[in-house]
C-alpha cells in the first residue's frame, strides 16, 4: 500500500476509521472478560479530557513541562503510600506492566553486576505462574529464567521450589500478587524471608490486582500480605491501566529505596544531541497516560475504588459459585481477586471458549503447564457486572455443545505430525500451516480450538518457535 497521493477531508478520514473500528469485538456490552478496563461513562469522559489535555506535551524533558514532573511525583507517591512504602521508597511512572517489570529486572541485574562480580551469568527465579513479561525481560536483557512450580491445589508457588532454584548466579526472585492466570497471591512473606536470608532482591508483580487488593482487604477479604510491609520485598510493579481504570500506557515500578532504583536509570551525554537522562525505556513520551492516571486517582478516590471493589468482590463470588455449579467446570484454586481460571472435564476447554465466542462472549484460553491444567480465563470488570447471569447460562450451554463436538480431522492430523519426535521446524511449510489453521489474509479463523489444542500439547519452546515463525509470516505484505 502507498501513502495516498491526495489527502482526504477530516470527516472522510474519521468515517473510514470508524468503519474499520466497527469490525472490532465490542466490550461496552460486558460480553468481553478482559482487555478494556473501564469504570463507567463519567470516568471515561474524565480520562479522555485529561488525556487529550496532555496529548502533545512531552515527558522527555520535565524541565520544559514542569507540571508533568509534579503529576508524576504525585502519582508515584500515591502508589508508594498505597503499597506500604516509607519515605525512602521511590518509583517511576512507566508505559505498562511489561516496562515496569523490565526495569525492575534491569535494576536487579545491574546492581548484581556492581555488587556481586562473581555472578557470571545472571539468573532469576520465577514462579511458573508469573507473567510472561519476566521471560520477555530475560530474553531482552540476557538473563536465564529458572521456573519454580506451584502447589497443585492452590496454584501458589511453593517457597521450597523457589529456594531450590536459587544458585550463586541468582540476582532476583519473583512473586505475583495476584497471578494473572489464577488470581491467587503467592506466599510473599515466606519468599521474602528466603530473599532476606539469601541477600537477593525480591520483585512482587502486582500489575493486575495490586492496586485494588488493599481495598479488598479493607472490605474484609483475606488477602496475603504482599507489599513493602513484607520484609525482603525490594520492588513492586503495579499497573494503573488495569484495575485503577486509567487509560492504557500507565504503570508504576516502585523500589524500597533509591539504592536499587539507581541501576534503572540510563544517562548519555556522549553523543552530539541533547543530553539523554532516561529513568524508563521510553524516551519521548506523551503526558496523556500520566494525566489520565492522576485524574482517575483524584476522581474516584479511595471511596470510589472501595465501591468498585465491593461490586467486583460480590460479582466474583457469584461467578465462582455459578461456574462450580455447572457440571464439568471447576474454578482453579481459590481466587483472591476478580480474575480466575476455569478448567473443564468431559469437554475440551478450548471448544468451550469457541462455543462462548459463537454466543458473543470473549473469554481467554490458557494453556496447561506444569501442575496447571488447560483452562479459560475470566477477568471480571465493571461492564460485566450486569450480565453475569446471562453469561453463566450461556456457559452451561457452551459446555453442553463442546461435549458434542467432533475433533476437526485436519487439525488432528497436523497435531499428530507436529507431535512426532524431532520434527525440523525449518522443514515446515508455513503457507500450508497457515492455510490448515484457517487463516486468510488478515482474517483470523472463527474457531481456535484446533490451534489451541496443538499449541497446548507441544513443548513450550516448540510452540514459541512456531508462533514466532507464524507471526513473521502473517504480519507482512504478500507478493503480487
Ligand atoms: C498485564 C500484566 C503484566 C504486563 O503488563 P502490560 O501492561 O500488559 O505490559 C504483568 N504482570 C501481570 C500480573 C499482568 O496482569
């Protein structure tokens, strides 16, 4: 495609955009469980106004836009006090959980470089249930990941498994509060004790639910301790663009003190342009996400977040009860937050996901790994609150329909071929594979169960290699 020769009118451009957007899955009707963290129409208006007020300002240079420095300091400080940090705790506003995690991993790696010269090849110990962002950070930053398995009943990582995975090269331990897949909080106090005992930093990933968990506790929920009040916790990531309901591009990484944070910062004056001093990965960055976050924290306040927490808590209890009452379905572990995984027995769980999709619901497939069976994920959000009964009823029908489903022969053959030992990835005809998967142009197939079954049964490294090849194929122009 070429850049159009002649420009179009503002109206014409917006009309084109609008019609493209029309083919997206809708979330405002509450039929999507995840992805759009939305706290209602008034909050939307406010976020949009605050975001656009700062759309053009550049947080690259806070000496020019001093209000951005002030906004960042206030937002980080609210996060600090919210998560039990004392006056020595510091932090940075980032673009998202992945960036917060990358920075925490970098800081730990570089502190070890300085303080522990004997570390030859840095490693981190990460629960099997920790977010993929830790694997991504390791991939980008040249660390090795050691995974620690979880308890097969609670899906919380076992402190023993963490301790066993530590070597003289370990520069960071990780725990989740809560884990994305199952919504449970790892035993942070026990892991913190190990971290202190071994003199290794501990990062707590509170990206998903960490912001609301203190409110859940205040409402009487039993929430495992996970913040800076736990000895041994040295850094925490927490997203505002999830359950703080700010616009996307908003997260924070916090450190117990500035000694560790120092290793996060990059400075460069050895080139011919302006001096670069970047605490974060992004350099030029819009003031929009920061302003929207500040606006939401001030708009909802503790009272607003408590109210939403109460509603989400109630809805979660209802979903857990309702799901467990459907024959063949089971909520995994005991979720401590409004995110959870559901396994199926007697029906293929990936078919259940497709059946839900054909009824207009979006729930997410999760692969089985280690002691965690394949399941589907629900992230319960304010737009879902009004449609829980309808969802549960369609879920029961979806399980029925999935039971009846015959496996797709073409996919089963592909699965058998891929599962035969030592298949050479280079020998796979990607065009054929893409066709077999039912993908045409930028149209994805309606049903994903076959693909999910294949990827679920392959070793993760093989599935990742295939996904990589696959994206490299799909995401490109075609020869004409
Ligand atoms: C979403 C999430 C992340 C990654 O955050 P992004 O904002 O998507 O980059 C990390 N950890 C957990 C637990 C998450 O839920």
